[in-house]
C-alpha cells in the first residue's frame, strides 16, 4: 500500500510505501521509496564487539543520513529504543543521496538472518537498482590489533578491496552478514564484507578501523577520529546491548588460523 502525506503548504511531503514483503507476515517494510534510481546498501548489526552496529550508527550521524522507514518482524526482539524521549523501531532504514543504510539496535536471530536479507532486498529491488552491498562486522581473533579482513562476492570485488584489507584463504561467515552475502550471490548483486578484529564486548576502535577502510575504498570522506576519541564514553553506554547479544542465539564470529567462522 502506498500513501502520500500532505505538508503544511498543501504539497506532498513524502511517499510512504507500507509493504508486506512477498505477502509474508514475518517481515514488513514501511518506508519512503528510495529517492535514487540506483542505491548502494550499507549494513552492520550487533555482533562481535558490536563493531557493525557502532560503525553504521556513526556513519548515519556523521554524514547526516535521513531516517526513511522501518522494518518490523516477530523474528526480532519486541523492544523499542527511546532516544531523548523518541521511541524508534529497532531495525531502521536511513538514506543519503545514493546510499541506503540498515541500522539495527538488536541482535538478529538465525531465522531472521536468512529471511530479513531476502525480504528486504525483495522490497528494495522492486523500487531501486541495488548496485552494491557493503557489510561491516567484528571477528574475535585472540590477537591485539584491529586487522580488517575482506570478502567479496565477485573476483573484481576481491581485487578492489585487496590493497586495503587482508584476504584469507578460507572463510565461513554465518549470521546475518552471511545471510546478506548469500542473498547478494543469489540476486547477482556485487557485495563486499569487512570483518574487523576485536576481542572486546564493545569495541568502537575496531568500528573506526573498519570505517576507515570503507571510507578509503568508497571515497566517503569520513573522519573517524571523533569515534576513537569518544570510545571511552561510548563503551559503557553500549554494555547493555553487548549483554543482549551474549544472551541471544547469534554466535560470535571467531578466527582460527586461516579460517574464519561466524
């Protein structure tokens, strides 16, 4: 169902598309139709070190993305995060120019990790051309650094990211990051994933390392220094989300030699 809302001057303010993806009650998208004919999708989710969720939250705030809609599903925890008194859906869509960001406040279950990427891309591909998917997350290594490991769904993509991150001989990526990569393969959408080394429950510094690589490859002009400077104050605020991830059925992404499991 599509509907337009009127602004104070009587003009059309926005077009909202409330869509029950594939007539499946398990995933519903209610959002403005993307304004660009071609879209790059960027996503990060709570997981190891909360690397993905911290990264995309910082990206949205730093580059002033606009909230355009929400994704709801009984596969998600029944929660709503209130910021400065404003309640929000836990899984949201943001847009700026030709970029669309998926931001989640909650961990995604195994079932949701398969179904949500499928239904979201079904919704998006009916309204815009998704030219690329960029994913960021964390990986537990037992090491001391913030190495960035890269993966892509095409050989061209691997060569594009190779100068900026490490390419491992073998990877096994599960969870919603794996779900998006698999769905991208099915739909022939080029996708890249950046998994950043972390050994903490909450790791803004790893998020900054991943964002720095993404910004360099895709020329985003993103300054990550404020994220590093704010790490000490951000970490305590995110401990509750880290505990929620531990209690969920989302397995941590871990590293063992040349093989990464997530």
